[in-house]
């Protein structure tokens, strides 16, 4: 594959990784907040609500982490292809 296509893949995957990192940060903040509110409140109904919201956030985090891992592996793959193509092109 030529170097321009590999560079385009690197760009696209890095943007997606940046987006996933932002979402992970947002959901981890929410999970932390709901866990704190769960421990803080005395009302059982509110405790249950905050616990369920915390569980939803952690499930979302786990899904995002799975996708994060996939994107990171694809990014590594295309980085190695880019590096190989760059060396190959530079030799000629």
C-alpha cells in the first residue's frame, strides 16, 4: 500500500482513538460521581438509582475499552505498515 493511504489510516484511527479517550474520561467521571452519591445518600431508593446508574456507566466503559483496544491494535498495525513503506520508499 502506498504511504499516503497508510497516513490516512493513521489519521483516521488516531481521531477515533482521541474520541474514545474523551468518552472514556466522561463516563468514568459519571461512574465515580454515582458511586460517591450512592455511598453518601441515606435514602434506599436513591441508593438503588445511583447504583444502577453506576453499573450502566461501568458497562459503557467496558464496551468503550473493548473498542479502544481494537482501534489501538489497528493503529499499531498501520503504523508498522507506514514505517515499512516509508523505509522502502526512502531506499529507492
